[in-house]
C-alpha cells in the first residue's frame, strides 16, 4: 500500500466529500411535517420512513464487502451515489406512503450503507497506524454533512416546497458522491501478518472465523448499546426538552442542532484520542458517561442547563463510540476483511435504531427507556474493561496445516539434488 502522502491526502479528501454527501440523510426530520402538510398523511407514518432508511443502511453493510470484491471500490461508490441521488430525485414525484418507503427508505438507505462502510473501511486501510484519527475524520464528515444540509435542505423546503426539495437534494448529493469517488483509490492489504501493540502476530479473520470468537458477540452487544442510546435520543430530544425539562418548543428545538454539533465533535476528538490512550478505554469512558447522563435525565428534576448538558454528553459519546468501533474491529480481526467483518457488527446500529422506540412503547415512555439504557451501558462498560483480542498465539488447524505445507515446500526447494538425512 505504498503511495505518496499527496495521493493519500487526495484519498482522504475524496472520502470526506463522499461521507458528507451520505450524511445528508440525517436531515430527514426536516421533511416530516412538510410532507404531512402537503399530503395529509399521519406524522408517525411519515416518520417511519427514516427508520426504514436506517434499517436498510445497516442491512446493506452485510453485502457491501462482496459487492466491492466484484465491482471494485470506485465503481461501487460511484454506483451507490447514482442510486442514492436517483432515489431522492424520484421521491419528488411520490404521492403515496408506500412509494416513499421504497424510494426514500429502502433504495436510499441501501445505497447509503453500501458507500458508507466501504469508503470508511478503505480509508482505515490506507492509514493503519492512525485508525482512530482516520475513522474520526471519515465518520466526522458524515456528521458534518448532516449539520450543513440541515440549513441547505431547510432553505430548499422553504423556497421551492418539500417535493422539489427532494429533487435538488438528490442532484447535489449525486454530484458530491460521484465526484468524490474519482478521488478515492482502493487500498490493497498485503497478505502478511501485522503486529499488535502487545507484540503478538495478528492474522486477518474471515467472517466465519470471526463469528467463532466470543469477542464478535461481545463487541456486538457494546455497539448495539452505544447506538441505541444515541439514536433514541436523536429521535426524541425535542420532546424530552418540552415534556421533561419544561422548555418551550423553540428552545427545545435548539437541542437538535446541539446534538449534531456535539455528535460531530465526539467523532473527531474521541477518534483521535483512541489512538493515544487505547480504544477500549475510550469506549468504556463513553459508555459510563452515557449511563450517568441518562440516569440524570431519569431521576433528577431538569432545568435548561442540566437538560442541554446531558444531551450534549450523550451525543458526544455516541459520536465517539460509532467512530472508534470500526478501528476496534480492525484491531481484533485484521484489516483485510474489514468491510465484511464490520458489516456484521454494524447490525447493532440497525437493531439499535429500532430497539429504543420499541422499548419506549413496551415500557411506557422516556424514564423506563432511559433506565434500560443505563443498565445496558453499565453491562457494556464492564465488557469494555474485560474484553481482550482473540488469542492469536494459537493458530487454528487450517493455519497449522498451511504452515506445515510451506515448511515442506521450503525443504524441497533447498539445494536441489541434495539428499536430506
């Protein structure tokens, strides 16, 4: 993977542009009420669209690695950008909820997830010595895209109406992702063992090999917990401010922008910090801070300052956690199959997007849900303190057999014509 620093910087720039375009889907909440006003649909029915988008995004990560192997990274990102942009542009013509679910939900979500995980994993491969920082830059760009387009899409809705806003949004995103794809270059991981910090050789796990380890399932629990806490807050933060902190609607709405700002800050700051102090330490600290914040939201009478402090803390930790996890998966299971392996763990995002709302409906409101999240955060905090990388000092039988074959070939190749023994 030798290339000049200038070329690597162009790859970073291309990935940032792609990720910013992909992150614009997190402005969906701006479209809910305008769609209700235009078509007379039920608000909760319209809001389901984003849950479908998030779930399709997570499912796409299961297939993205195989598609990359077949088509190559650049063509895959370019194609995903075309499909995502077309899905949004066609959404400008919908007049039924079912078509909205298919286009803005399934099509857009699947295209977004495909480009998201492959471009992120590729950039990590280019900078194996700075996985946390690079992951923070990439995922931070995703968050920045949502923050910038909060104002762009809001302005479009106001000036041309909600349907035409879809059209222009799709055109802009298509140009960004397709344009960024031409700067991206696929990393090639040399098939040789790398060395972990502990000094033990690290091998590249396939998906099947990863799923045979207990660490894969423990990481999934941690990631699911981190995603559920952040995604649930993002979906209801304005309502929490109104109902639990007694804020007026306009003041509580400011929390939406605060979530975007601190979410992005957490991605960049905690990603870089993980390279210096250790990724599991960062995740453990973020989970503990989240547990404290949701406990305060549940048990302490809220005022303006306390509400915004808790919201900022949860958003910051959520952003940091989803940034550090791609690097953790690479540390545990190697870089070669990063897209495929992280795609499995990333299903915690899709389930986390659904679980918070499901638990709230089942248990009856904010406080029981926050209590459940606090308990899960404590459990995941303990996992983060005790989990260790898979034991790589004991190669499996397949590796032993392969090594014996190599040794045999080596002996056969020594001094041709020489009789051994």
